[in-house]
DNA sequence: CTATCATTCGTGAACGCTCCCAATATATTC
DNA sequence: GAATATATTGGGAGCGTTCACGAATGATAG
């Protein structure tokens, strides 16, 4: 199956140098005369030579390949473009840094163990990126046992010592809540994501911070737990309506969409009666009426950072391990407006 | 970076056989006694041995790795879950068949050529899957020159001889149109996708076939070209409305959504005045009011077939190369209804 | 002119596996 | 019981690199 005919030996012969010298040129060793280097580079260019990756791996004990593992069948995989964007970012960095990217999606966890073993022990990977693992995913202990450098995409408090990158959910949620406050809202409800997930917790934390900062008393009845889905947004909003918040911060766009449906069904107008904000900026957010004010996470950057960080770790295992957080962006659209109006918004 | 300490030699010693015999066991050669096989398997299991992939590649001249290349920054990548589903299907087959999957996304085509070379000439890949290439993508000639077995995901009439798999756009569109006919519609308009794309053409062809089959004269004024986007659906529908079709088949859900917006804006009811059907079954299709009748493509199956076909080709380069088409499913929801009513639907 | 040193280069070993070939053990036939 | 066929097995070569080492070259100092 391998087409690569030219060998280093042949290159060396053509350039009238030894294998070693040719190798040194390829690996940019400083101990090569200018003349020899030029010779070799010319021949390489002319013959379109590519070193045989498998052999380099064998000898140099590094594969120049990193693995991207998506351990669970993430439902989110199919409703928001998180994964393609992440992969895009990772892929870009891999190209730029001369790495290959191996992908492992885990549709069924039937033979998960054999799969993990296959990925980890085949000697195919220099390092590993794990995306969206649930907190107690069994791959993480496996990973540590295998001594592969790795970076988690998504903070995992169960393993605080593993390097990670994440979107800054706290700040994103805080900014959004601050924005709602700046519009004059004081009675701001939130529909949280599942509180047994890190993003769920973090987005709630951001909401709390913003209220505290603005010295608005936190009313626990205005905090209700959803599970990121549209249905949960719908039903939670129905209950929340009685409390007459003037604004609602939903921790996902899907829940925001559900909440808006509930409000409309009850004859309330968004944003005139109630402002609603979401989180994620899924494609549907622009496609609805009104368009959704939301928080955009630059997942592309997240992927880039994850890959950069892992490669940094490969080059220097002791590299500093502080986490990286790409910034989030507020996307203000039609579903929110000022609250500087009469107390009872019955026009 | 490589952890894999056990070597075949060690396994052989532990099992009191030679390297060769151990190798034969691993590669399921028939020329091994039951006793020896048992011995070796026991040791392998006990030591959790994994053969070193790079060496196998070096010697056996196959990598057990296939590449998935997504050559262009496909905008669709970020709005519909095509890519994750495809990858999921491919990944599943790879695991089952003992292959690794290498991913290459092409965000920018800045240094496309060097990237192609790197993927094709590094000897890393046994075969290649190309997804969603535009018709004249330069990777296809490169691919042929590199003599890699490959399978295109998406038919490419420019290269009819390259094996491919695709969703059956013609049949999907035909079925949907037949369904509209079965509801009693006779004046059925279509908003096509870009007609310089294969899916655009194929979906139009399916529409035509259904009408021809039902002996409904094809009225070319009812065929208008969009470009798969929501905006194009919106504006095309505005023009189309004057012609008073009772049903519209849009070649993408996005266009159907745009069309519905145009109709609503003009005070027409969907489905009471006009039935609208889409294509793709994107997540937003269930999230609208009314929910969209559409065609679901089992992209997951498409990925599976693509991988299966490629692996088949790797095992036997002369394997029959007939294309595989996963079936499409009609998803009937609220945006369509019977037309068996009074001629003028002004209630 | 010789000794010392830095620079540059080339040889040989090794990586861990598969494949080829020859050798051995076992079964079968006459 | 010898001769032959068959089923197993083991040893050696080789895959294309990198790396450690030592040799060669040239420059500089004494």
C-alpha cells in the first residue's frame, strides 16, 4: 500500500553525501556544511522525497501523531457544531506543527475497553486530546496509566492535575447576566443546565457573580434547573412565569428556545414582556423570531489551544500547565431589550 | 513517547515458542498447533501485549490506517450534523475492522498542496476517503497519482471511475414528490439547490421523475433555482407565490424554512394554504412551527458504507466497485397536508 | 611544524516485526 | 520399517530510519 519509493540512502547518494548527513539536513541539525545542506535540499526537492513515517516512529520513538478521543456518544454532537469546529481548530494546528491527527469517536461503548487499549498501547500516538468526557469517564485512568501526555477539552474537577483547556463558561455567563443588568433588569431568572455537569455549574456561577457584583440579592426561587434540552427549557419556563421575571438567562440556546415557546404560548411577548438570553449560539439562534441574544464560544480557538497545549507538552513535558480559556463573545440580537419601563408591562 | 514495552520476542519466550510462531498466532495463520496457539494467546492476554504498529507498517507495508479528508471548508459543516454523523459511521467501521482513522480537515487552502503531499506521500495511509469534494477539487488528481485506493463520499461525475458512495438524492426527492402527489397536490413547485452541484441536480431529477411517473406535465416556471441557503429559499418563494402552487418541495431544509417565512409574511398558512417539504432533516426541522416534513438521509450509514467499501478495496483491489446508496427516509411532519379541498383555498 | 580543537562527515548498530526458507516432528503409505 | 507426505516450528534477513561513535578535515595556537 506504500508508494514512497525514495529512501534516505538514495537521496544521500544523489547528493553525494552519507545517509547521516542527509538525515541531519532533514532534521535541521546544525552540524552540516552549507554546501552539503544545499545539495541535499535540492535533491529532496527534486525527487519530492518524504521520509517514511513508520520508520521514523520506530527509531525515534515518536509518531508525530496525536489522538482526538470523543469518548461518549455526545448528543450535542448532532445538534450543535461544537465538534466540527473543535476538530477544525485542532486540525489546523496539527498541520501547522507537522502532526497527524487520529480520530476516535465512541459511538457505542460496547467494547470500549478494547478500543482504549488499541488506541493507547499501539504506540501510534504521542499524545492525546480527550473531548467532552463525562466526569468519571474510565478513559482518564487508562490514559494516566499509559503515561501519554494528554489535554482534556473541558475542565474535569475529578482530575484537577490533568492539563486542560475549556471555554470560559463562568465569564460568558457573567457577561451575559451583566448585560441583562445593564439593560435595567433586576428580576433576572436563570434556567441552568444540568448541575451535575461542569458547564452547568459554571454558567450558574457566572450568573451568581454578576448579580453579586451588582448587589442584587440572589433569589433562589428564580434559579431553576434544566438539562440543556429544549423541553426542559419549555417546562421550566412555565413554572418560572408565575414569578414574573423581566429577563431570563438560559444556560443553553435550546433551553432559551423552549422558554420562548412557553412564553409565547402564555401570550407573553419576547422581548417586550420578557427578555430571554441563551448560550452557545447554535445555528438556530439566528433563524428564529426574534433572533436570540446569546453567548458565542469560539470553539475553533478552543480546538487550537488544546492542540497547541498538547504539542507544547510533547516538546517539553514540564511545560507550564496553566489552563487556557478562549474568550466568549456576547451576541446581542432581538430577544432582549431594555427594562426601563413601567413596572407592569401590560401595554 | 512510546510506552509499549513488551516485544514479540518476550512474548515468544514466555510462551516457550519462537518469534515466528508467536507472530503466526497474532496474524491467525493456520499453521500453528492448537497447543502453541493457546500458550501464546494466554501470554498475550496476561501481558496485555499490543504489537508495535509502526514496525508492522514498516515490514508488512500496510498501516491499517485510512484517511478521511474533507477538502474544502464546507459551510454545511457548521450548520448540519452531516460531518459528525459521517465521521461516526466511518469510525465505527474502522474500530470493527481494526483500522485507524486519520483526519484531515482543510480550513484554509493556503498550503493545500503541501498538505496533500504530506498526507499522501508519508506512507501513513492505506487508503483514503474524500468527503464532499467540489467537482474539480485538485486533490482528486493527486490522489490518483499517488495510487492510493480511495472512495469518494458524494458522486463526482468528473471522475466517474473512482469508487464512490452517496446518499440517494434522486430517490429521496422522488419519494417526497410522490408523497406530495399522493396528498392530492398537482401544482407542485420546487426550489432547487445550486444546479452546479450534484445533489442539486439529483434532487431536481427526482422531482422530475415523480411528476413524469404521475403523468403530471412539468411546468418549468414552477422550477426555480436556489442555492441551499435560507435566504435563497425566502426570495425564491416570494417570486414563486404568484404562481400559486399548492405545494413546494425545497431541496434543503434551510430553503424550506426560508420559504415558510416568505409564505407566512405574505399571510399564507403552512400547511393549510401551501404544503412545504424540505430535505436533510436538520435539527431545526423539528424545532419550528409547523414542524417540517422532510427527507432524512442516514448519513451514519453513508459513513459506514464508505469505510466498508474502502476496506473492501484494500483487501482486494479488484473488488467490484458498484456504488452504495443508503436509503433515505421520508419524515412526515406538520408542514404538509392533503390538497383535496376547494380549488381556491380562501377559507 | 606539530599539537590541539572545532567542525563536519560516515559507518554500523539498533528498533521490533514479518516473511522466506530450511529444519524438524508427526502422520501416512507401501 | 523405510519412504514419503504433511503439519509445525525456528532462524535469519531485511524494512528505512536515527543515533552514538569515531574518523577526517581544516583552523588555530604554540
